[in-house]
C-alpha cells in the first residue's frame, strides 16, 4: 500500500505533496530535515491530508494530479481547510 500526502508548514502555510509506502517514517524524515526539498521550506510541518492506494503507480498518478492543473487548486483548498481547522500553529 502507498500513501499520497500533503504536508503544510505551520509557520508559512507552504505545502508539499509526496508519496511513500510508510507515512509515519516519511513524516519523521521531513520533521528531522532529512529531505532536501523540504529541509528549509517546511518548518513545523503537519499532515493536512493523506490518501491510500494499492500500487505505487496509482499513488504517483494522484501525486502528479495534486501538483498540476485543477489538482493544484484542490490541493490549495485542502491546505486552506486545514489551516482553518488547526489555525496557525507557529
């Protein structure tokens, strides 16, 4: 099983989309600064959204959706809703 997830920076509101086969391990890696793409961009990240898929190919397809076109707007709506629900954490 594979996850597609959206992380949001509690300080700036920036978001990141990724996929993994182990969501908790990947989240910890992001929090510890172990990923180059989010090391300096996501401070105090939280998981705003996640989805489960049966294959890596399906997860990668959904990840690409969130990163472009109408999926990017859906992602922005998810981020806005999560900031409304959790409020500023920083």
